[in-house]
């Protein structure tokens, strides 16, 4: 999604989280992947980084812990819709808000293997 599309989606779902481009933070320009994510989390003063379930193989929990960050992943999507994109296009926003509120919380990375 473009930044404008992301803002529109958030507004229509009542999500008030502030969105900001990663390029607006002063981090080393050569950082990529996990190192960039860690640097950005530290730049905003985060204590936890939550990623989509597909990123489980991309990140090393020990590297995040060494940086003072908790690494967590959203659970696999098992909701009532084919996909959230499809639901956004076809379902009333009130039903989407209810479905999002009912999703389970993120799980710490160390629990993923259990």
C-alpha cells in the first residue's frame, strides 16, 4: 500500500496510530534487513518489535534481545475472511473492526518454537 492508502485504511477502521516513513529517522543509510529494523526500533524508543508471521525465518531473537528489544510475531491469520484485503473491499467497516479486535495478541519469538 502507498502511504496515502495506508492512512485511508487506518482512518476507515478507526486506527489512530501515527504513521511515519522510516527514512525520516537518522539511522545509518547502509543498514538493511534485521539491522535496519533494530536501528529503527531503537530510534523510536521501542521495547518490542512485532512482525507478521511470515517473518519468523527472517529475524534472530538473540540479536533483538542483545539490542534490548523483545521480538514478537502476530499469529497466523485464521479469521473469518479470505484475506484482510478482500474483507476491506467487501465487508462493513464495523465488522472489520470487530474481527481485528478479536485477533489474538502477538507471541514472543521464544515461544514460537514451543
